[in-house]
C-alpha cells in the first residue's frame, strides 16, 4: 500500500472563513508524512496545475502556516474552472497528467464544493483510466452546506455563526426607535436555505427575526408583503430574512423581478440589486414605512473574526484525514463528517464515493420548515447549534487582523 | 456645591456598538454616589421624559448592567426628536420641567451626537431660565466622529475597527480569483469621511483598498470610473471604498442620481444609501467587468462582537466622568476627550460648552487626504490606530451573543 511521491493541494470555488484551516490540516499532515516527498500548493486550484503554477509549501515558515487557521479566503487563490468531458476533449487531462509526472505527484487533494468535487472526480477517473497511480481525495468546503452525504460542510458553521450573530446585533439596532421600521435581510444560498435558516438562532439571543424564507418553498411576493404588513402593524417593526435564491411558483428568482420591472432611471441605467432590495421597494410602496434592505454579501463567507471554533477544528481535521486516508491507500473518495449517535455532539470521519458526491445538492429538509412557511423548527436548532459552538482564536496585531503571509516559492 | 436628587439618563440618535458602555459608566457611578438619590433611565431618550416612561435602574441586576459593556444599540431605546425653539413653543419644555419636579430630578445626562447635544443644550438653557437647579451634562456618542471639540467620539473606534477588519477580509475574498472583479464598498458618514477613511487601515493587514473617496471633496463620477478602469486594467481587480455622502461639485449626492425620492427625517436629513449600487452599475456599463457593490449598512454601527476595547473603555469613562463632573458642580457642558501630548496615546477628559458643541460638525481634515483625492495620509493612521486598539470581551453563550437583559421596572 505504500506509495511515495509528491502531493498537490488545490482550493476551488467560493471562499469561506475556514478553507485555509483545511489547507493547514493537509500541510501539517503531509509535511510530516515520510511517504510524501514534497508538498505542493496549486495557484488558483486546478488552473495552477494546468499552468504549472505550483508553490513549494515546505519552504514556508511554519508559524505562517499556523496562521492559516484564522486567515479567510483561499490563501493559494481559487478558481471556477469546469473541466470538459474527457471523452470529448481530453486536452486538460493530458496536461494534468504531464504535470503530475513532471513532479512525480502521487497524491492529489482538492478542496471545494459541488463543482470542485466534480473536478476532483473527473481527474481521479482519468488518472485511473490511464493507469497512473495517484491517490485522489476530495475535501468538502462550502458555506452553502449543500454537499450530499456529509452531515455538514466545513465553512457552513462559521457562516451560520456570522449570520446568527449579525442578525442579533441588527435586530437590536433596527428596533431601537419607537417609530416603525421594516428590515429585509438577504443571505446567500441560491438553492439551499441552510444559511438563511441560521438567522433563526438570533432568537436565542432574544432577537428572533419575525419571518424567514428559504428557497426550498415557492415564494409569493404579495403574501410576503401581507405578512410583513401584519407584523409591522402588530409590533411596530418587522425583521424578515430571505434567501438570495427565493423564487416564485414558476421558478423565477425574485431578484430577477428587479431587473424585469425596474424602470431604467433618467440615464437609461438599469438598477442593480438583489431580492432584498426589490422586496424593500415593494414593501415601501405598500406600507409607506421606513424599509431597509441589508445584504450580508461577501461578509458572511469571509468574516473569519467571527468564525466558529468547532468549524475551524473540523476543517483542519478534514484536511488531515484526507492525507491520512490517502497514505493508507484510499483513493477516489471525499472525506466527510458523520454525526455520532447519542445526545452529545461528536463528529466522525467517513469516506464517500466522489461520483456520488459530485453535483448532488443537499437541500434544507422541508420538515424543518414551520407550517406557515416562514420559520424553522427546533430540530434545526438541534442540528446547527453544535456547529457554531465556540469562538476561534483570531490573530490580532495592533487592533487589526494578522493574516498568514505565504512566500509562495515557485516549485 | 452639594445637590441631592434623582438623575435621568437618556440615549438619543443612531445606535453604536458602545453606547451602552456609556450607560454602564453613568449607572455604575450614579448608583454609588450619595448625592444621587435615584437613578432613572428614559425610554427612547427625551421622549421617555415627555411621556413619563422612566425606568428605575436601581432595580436592575448588577450582573446585567455589567453586560451593557458588550451589548450594542441603545438598551433604553433611542429617538430622533427635535425640540422646538422654546421662544416659539415651550410646550415640551414645560412638560420636561413638570417631570423633573415630579421625580425631583437634579441631574440630567444625555448621550448622543450633534442633534442630541442640541437637545441637551436646549433643556439646559431652559432649566437655567426657569431657575430650576439641575445639572445637565452631555455625553458624546457617534460612529461618524463628527462632534466638534472632542479629539474623537465614543462609538467611532469600534465602527472604524469593524470597517478596517471587514475591508481586510473582503479584500482577501474579492481578489481570490485570477479573473477580474471590481468591488465598491459604501461606508456611513453623511458629511464627514472619518468612517470611510478607516478602510485604509486594511492596508496594515496587507489588504489596502485601491481607492478611497471621502465626502469632504467633490466627487466626479466620470473621473471615478476612469480611476477604477485604470486600476482594473493594471491589477486585474479594484477595491474602491466610498462614503455614502459623496456628492458632486454642485452638492448633489451621488445616491440621489439613482433615486430622487429620498424622504427627509425630522431633522431634514435625506435618507442615504445607494451610492455604491449606483456606481457599480455605471462601472459595469463602462468596463463590462464583474462588479459587486457592498454596503456596510447597520453592521458598522452595531457589530459589538468586533468592538474596540479602547473605545469601550473610553465610553464607560465618559459616562462615569459626566456623573462625577455634575456631582462636583459642573453643568451645561459636554464631557469630551483630549489627546494627551507626547508620543504615547493617552486620553484626558475635558468639558466643553454645550452651546459650542451643538450642531457644529467636525469634518475630516483636508490635509489628511492624499493629493490625488483617493486616499488618506500617515497622519490619519497615527490618529486612528490607538482608537481601534484592543478587542473588547464579548459575552458568548452557546456560540451566540448574550446581551444585557434589563427588567425595565417603571419608576
């Protein structure tokens, strides 16, 4: 089972607060493993392999590598690059094999979400088909938490914590006057409502949003306005949280309504803006109230200063487990998290087939949405609370973040 | 000089992350002072006085009062209520005097920004004119940092820290791909650029924004687009930070270019927001690039989880100093911060005339703006770095904020 050679690690897809924690896990484990002769990092994921832009991680300062645990967004750079079907065009694959041979790469670790697991799967299958011995392991990463087969994804816990904390803080701000206000908050998650649902946790700080809309159920603008109006008239204010991906019964994204009926302004420009901006405009028209749309935008995926300690630790562990699995002979798998049975939260590692994981989305369970379609149940709280537990140590220097500074020495 | 009686404390204007730290300072000091017979908190600032909605702070749990130091947004509720000129209509003033007599109020502490100091000043002058002995002290609060006469305002340091940290994190996210992107970030500050300038601090984390535009200089949309284009073509991406209050040479807010129907609040202020969205649309048209507008919205003033320890400590101190000054015989003043001479940062307390403070704005110094009009100088860094120093302990419970829970017992 022993296989000696170099490893390549790549980061792909949208950043998270903890993606570099998985990089740290891979690097720490790979650098000390005698089977791994050299540890390489790919610039911008698979594009770094194709372009022969590889960094020698062994030349990095170990103290800087430690700082990866609190440095958000892919330290090696990321990509959104879709590999073609090799039966149609195998150019990229031949290039990948060429580079792997050049550096004697026998271990390939790829960190990302659905699309990245597709890349990982295709590379794995191609290398198998060519009889080139290389162990390929995917490492999950996505704030969206929509990867199939794993209890949850590294990245989700920290984004969920950011959303919960920020919703609680915004609630305090948005309800401070005795004059009414409506606040419409938009969270990421185009097809899955995991992030939006996390806003409900603000209720445990005494700051529960009034209405929560996930993309798993059809969204009706008029019903939404009616619910907001009712809440506003009863309480004097209303805080609604919606997914960026809410869509009507015909599958049209509400965000698309904005560009559809947005009257171009005097200059003929179309207004930009998402679901919250559009709904805020509609609510303002209907209620005449003060309405503020708020988008969590990039902050929800890069606010490492608010990361979940549990999430960071699990992200490190997934990276390390990927290396251990590969060295022990496993290939063509993604490492994943299984929740241990019993009342106390514990995460176990499992290995899933890449083919099964790639391109399968895990939606928010419909039974965790309240019957009125505008909230989530206690079962979701039980699921999510362990994932946001604990605060990750952040490295501050003079009141500002001190991020990892990699030398990125060309391999 | 000794004066015995009750005190009333009120919070007014827009919330900050540390406004309750000043409340804590007032309460701690007033509750232990033998001259102050009863400590009352006004619901929604001066409106709580007018409506006889006063809480008995002595009935609160001391442990909950401690938590005020990490609880954002006015715990007693806030207001934006403009008192009339008493020469024209003294109805409100007569009511205030009636309530003060009812509770034997001899101390009045009012925490807020420019408009709140105007309220404080008017109440003070009216009580003087009526020969009613009451010591009135203003306590500064504003994220905008635009209060005249004080080196800086409690609330600013924490908002500046949030903006610096978040700009650094966003920079890492927004530059992660090797495909280009333009990010346009909007910070608060209607007329003063202090908050927007704080984005420059991200440079000390290796994440300097490329362009920074304050409202102190006229803003030209075409020049802005040209600068963004140049930066984008040279670097492959561009991060610009603009104040919500940027306006053209004729004084027209850029946000108004997008929307002409801005409602005005009680003080005649226009509802702001939307500059970044408008500019993003224009840049997208001009460059065809991926452009993302980001508004820091309410988060910049309520993100107590990212508060500056220095700011919190100074906010507590301002509250406590207000009480000590009043008890020692001072009235008709605002407590303020003077920076001690010498190389090491130290804050000294000073007392300013309310008349001088009320309604005078302190702009960002033009000499701290770089000659190209799109950045700030080292002198600003020297000024601001001590204000964001240190991290305030945040009270976490099960991964979520544990805010102060006041009983609010009616007086």
